[in-house]
């Protein structure tokens, strides 16, 4: 496959877009902070046949947010999941095509944000946990990833991969929040000591402190790079359509 333009890409793949800007409920909150966020939703775990969540646990796979929000409301069909599977297969099987399309979308979104006077940011992993360095494209014979192609744009991520924090020293336009899984408490302590914030899902009200750190309300907005480091990002448990209300290791009840 060879990418020509966005119209051709849509016709050839049956996919309307790769990423969206402030479309989901959580990303729409960015408007309250004068910001537009380009976000990508791939098919999580190994639903597409390709593993995109290397450190996933059985519970986080079952209770993945892929089955909440807009996708929870579309229970009569699998259009959203099918679209995410198509995108994920494109990423792994037609990387150059995928990346040219994504660069075109990001460029359009970034230009629009600048024209409207908004800040602009990018989150590549909303329902995946792929290294951002894999999002790369060869230009003039040299491979560059998106963080290098858009050096003045902030990229931010959540991850369960402990070693991902090493990218923070490599890219000044990359921000990372580590996610508590219920099985990685030691990694959480280690990364907090290194100045990496940690996201924790709470069943009830958010506590003022957890693991000896201040807890902030992470549901007010998604752009974690606005937060201090070395804190706990408190997230309220979201009901999924597969398991409406089940206790889980990664959901803290205090």
C-alpha cells in the first residue's frame, strides 16, 4: 500500500481516521484548558492478533477501558472495535502507509490548533502501550519517530513498562505516567523515587495521600504533563461493559 492523501487512505482502508482530536469524553475536557489533543485508540492486548500491551495482567485485560466510555454505549454492534483492529493491523502490516497518514493528520490538527490559539499535544497510547519510538517514518533516507518529527509538540503516555521511563532523558517533549496494576508495587515505589508520577485507580473517593505521596484528581483532564512529578494520579474506577462491577487487584479500595 502506498499513501497518497487522506481521502485515498479512507477509501482504500474503510477507516475514517487514525487519530481524533478532543473527541472522547476525557479528551474533550482539554478544551477547558485551551488545548487540543490528538489521540490514537488501537485495539488493546492481542485482540488484533498483535500484542500492544506487553506488561498487561489478566485483570487489566478483562477490565480494559476499551470497553468503557463511547464503546460501552455502542453495545449493539462492534463498529468501534472493528475500526481499532483495522488500525492496529495497518500499524503492524503497513507501517509506512500508516505513518504517512498519521503525520498528515497530526500536521492538519496542529495547524488548526495554532490557528485557533490552542496548545497542542499528542497521546499515542490510549488503549495500547507501544513504545513511541516505534512510530517512525523514513524521510530522506533517515528514520525519525514522531517525537523527532514534531519536536515542539508534547507527547504524553501512560505505561506499565518500567523501562519506558528511560525515554524521559532522551526526549524533552515526552512525558510519562506509570500505571499501578496491582502486581507492580515495587516498580511503583522505584519510579516514584526516580521522580515519575504513578496513576492509581480508586474504587471510592480519592484519598489525600497514597504511598506517602499527594493524590491529585486525574479525571479533571488527561494531559498529565501539566502535573508535578513524584505524585499519585488518582483515577476513579470506570465501569466496563464486560465486567460491570467487579473488585480487582489494580482497583484500590480505601
